[in-house]
C-alpha cells in the first residue's frame, strides 16, 4: 500500500514571547508508524522516515532521519 508523502503525527500549539524558548517533545512509537496492508492488517514497515519539525508544513525548521529496522 502506498503511504502519503507527508503525514502529521504530532501537534502542539505553543505561544512564545519575544526571546522566549520552550522545550516540546513528542514520542514516536509503533502506533504513529502503523499502516494497514492490503488485507487491512496493521503493520509497521521497515525503512527510513524523515521527521520534520516546523511552524507549518511550509516552514520546516528541523529535520532528522528515523530508521525502522525489521
């Protein structure tokens, strides 16, 4: 089964004052990477996933690679 090019897996709206910073964390586990195969069974396929963090999908500020092994 084909996956979308991009999928939203976590979202948190935070408000920052000028010069302020906050730490925000998200757990990415099997439940966020699960998809359904052709028989509608849940599976996590091995492969590499680009994790992107930003203010919007058009304003990506951080990227890293997540690799799922068999």
